[in-house]
């Protein structure tokens, strides 16, 4: 997987304990258009600390342009940012 480290706009739902579950996200392309990706499956949900910042890490699977791809998204808890980390 290639590291992207790209901030994305995320649609999530929260369970009764406040744990976020991502549903779909979008990001801006170089030509100013948006790409929307629906998350088909969450394979792994984990916690980590990156440079002292607590993060939730999700390894997900989606169909992108008809091809099944694995990727990793991170939720930075302190700043509430979603990051497309690897694809």
C-alpha cells in the first residue's frame, strides 16, 4: 500500500458508546472534482498513537472503479480529522 496522508470528508455513525463507524468519504482531486467512496467492509478497527496524538485506525475494503481495494483510514481524536492514510 502507498501512503497518501490525505484529509477527507467523512460520513459516519456513532454507536451508543460514542465509537465512530465510517460509512463513506470523499476527497478533492487535482482537477477540483470530488471522488466519493462507499466503505463496503471494515476489516480491522484499532487504536494507535502517532506523534503523541491518539487515533482510531480502520482497515477497510471498497470497490473503486470496479476493482476491490484495501486501504487504511485514520480518525484523529483531538482534532476530529479523518485521514486517508494508505491505499
